[in-house]
C-alpha cells in the first residue's frame, strides 16, 4: 500500500502539474526567500508560465526591485532546486495598498 503523500506526488507529476505547484511554493515562500526588508514591501500573489507576480508598495519599490529581478529569480530557483521561474513581474495593487 502506498502512502497518501507519495500517491499524491505521483498523480501530480502524471497530470503535468508539478511545475505549477512548485511555482506556487515559491509564492508561498516569498518572504523567506527575499528576506524581511523586501517582504515588508511586497507580496507574491501568483505564478503562471514561469513568471511570479509580485505586488509592491508603490512605484519607488517597483523601480528598485526591477534592478534586483535577476538576483531574485536566482534566489527563488535556488530555493526551489529548479530553474522554473524565469521572471518576476512587479505590479502596484489596485488602490495602491498591499493587503
């Protein structure tokens, strides 16, 4: 008899959903990956087609993080143990306030 965790992993892999789950893992772990300073001013809200979508606290943060995108992609991929994430898209949330 197979353990439920192993069976679930096998089904996810067979359905081709493994990369999407890893991408969402990066979104969940965003604060640990980027550190407290950046995490206080950002929130990762999505993952699709190799791109993390990150809400930022204003245009100055969006500008600053744009310079750090390559480093952040490397940190995320190192954390995941794969080269799944190709880009980070920084956006200002509607209303301009992180929730």
